[in-house]
């Protein structure tokens, strides 16, 4: 196989000398544990970047969602409103607590949860005395949900909002950073996200009670006494100091990585007339994590054609209300998310994608 045939991945890690240097320095310091100076520095860096008071680095975005829901007081038997068009982790975290997700459809304007549906569901539930304990909004493919109306609706009924910004670090909404909305924001540093630690996540909040509780629960809920004393069930959810060192390097390169992904989006959009790209709402700037588009013809045939050319592309998320595991959950709204799944593709968008690779993708789509 020649160089030109090398597989093009959807969103591979983009790490280099800086991350390698920081990782080895952390290793040599012997802070090889879920505690250490790199962990503290990584948290401080992200908190400043997003503009929140507290950041708690965790082992995954899913762990951060789990602890954010605990902070919101979600318990067995509760209801939580969740966008149907998301990755399963968003809904799974609700189920971990014995609560039930109620799924809501997206708006075609941004592919994010429809704020009018959230407001209507809260109104109807308030009327029958069945308010959800929390609402989760997801910043899909790196674009913020519409937070003004979402926060208005949640505030009106005193329901906590949690922002799943796993895909959206670096995006903004009316000048405010993704991850800063609601009671707590959640980031992911999984291998395919805009920045990676090889696996990791973070909970962001301005609420010092939430930050304190999250630190406590993520480190096995040990009481601050010399012997091992526990008043509540804890979790082993803290990020390793080694991985935080990688994260420190990634954050320094975030601006450059967003610029690279944006250039890829603009190239695809200018070269591929037949596709309808995910709309960019005028309320903010996405981080262009993945370039996604709707295909008019046979979506699966296009994916197969790309795969035959050694190019990884994926269907858009399959909505949660169509997943067998959530078949018994309530779904509100229309057919937007189902249509996004039927016609949507995510194209190779990694920040290290070369011009040559982009052209290969475009040529393969034109042929397919
Ligand atoms: C990736 C992702 C998560 C989960 O993050 P992990 O770090 O993989 O646990 C949650 N929600 C959304 C929307 C995601 O894309």
C-alpha cells in the first residue's frame, strides 16, 4: 500500500512533541497517580479558558455526567430531559442513577435540542406536578445549544440545567464559552474529541458546593481523617496526573486545532455542492469538531464507497429513542433527529488532516 492509500480516520488524536515532553516530565516527577501538579495545572488552565471558577478533572466525560447529575440531586425514580440526538453516554448516565430519560427532538436550525420543546415539556409537567429533576443540553458536533431560551425555561420552573459540552471545548454562545452554562458543564478528552488525554473528562462549575462534592465523590468519598472513613458511596473517577500532563499540551494547541478543523469544514462546504451541511446558528461559533452533512442520495452507499477508498466516515448519531436499550422511554417532538440519522454523515475532520487527505475525501464523495 502506498502512502496515498493510508487510512483517513474520522477524528484521530493530534498529539506531538509538546505533549510527549510534558508526559515524560510528569513520569520523571514520579507523580504517577490520580493526584499531582499536572492535574492541578490542567484544571486551572481549562477553568481559565472556559471562564468558570472550578474544574475537576475526571476519568471520562461519562463520569463527569454521572457526577453532574448527582450534583443536580437526581435520584432513583426521577425524570431527566435529554436530547434524543446525542451519543448514548448522555442518556446512560441518567440510567446509572435509576432515573429515566425523556427524549426530546432536535431543531433543524442547529441539530441541537429544540428549546421550544423543552419549554413545552416543562410547562406540561409543571401542570401535572411531574417536573424533571434536571435537563441536559448537548452541544452537538461542537456547536452550542441555544442557551438563552433553555436557561429561561429551566429557571422558570427551578430545574437544573447540565451542559454536555463533551464535543464542544472552544465553541462559544453569545461570547460565552461552551462548558460554562447551567449548574455544571461536562467535557470529554476521549481519543476522538477536539483535544484528548487518551481518555478523560472534566466537570466545570461556578458553584463551589458542586466542585467540592465532585472532588469528594470522585476520590472514593474519603472523609478527611487519618483512617478510612466513608459516609457515602464514592467513585474512583479521578484523572491520572500523567494524562493531565498530555492535556496541558493539548489545551495550548486548542486554537490552532479549531482553526484546522474549521478550514476542513470550509473546504468541504465549498467543494461539495450536493450536500447540506449542519447549519451554523448565528448565536455563536462552533469548534468544528466534526463536519457533518445530509446526503440526498443513498447515504449507506456513500459510506461504503468511502470505506472502499480507505476513508472512515460515519452515519450521524442514531437517536436514543430509536435505540433498543431505550425502547420503553418517552420521546417528544417530531422526526428531525430520525431524519438526521437517516441522511447524515460525519466526514473526516481531524486537526492533522492534510490538504491531500481532504482532497482525497472530496474526490471519493464525488465519485460515490
Ligand atoms: C464523547 C461524548 C460523551 C462521553 O465522553 P467520554 O469521555 O467518552 O466518556 C458524552 N456525551 C457526548 C455528546 C459525547 O460526544
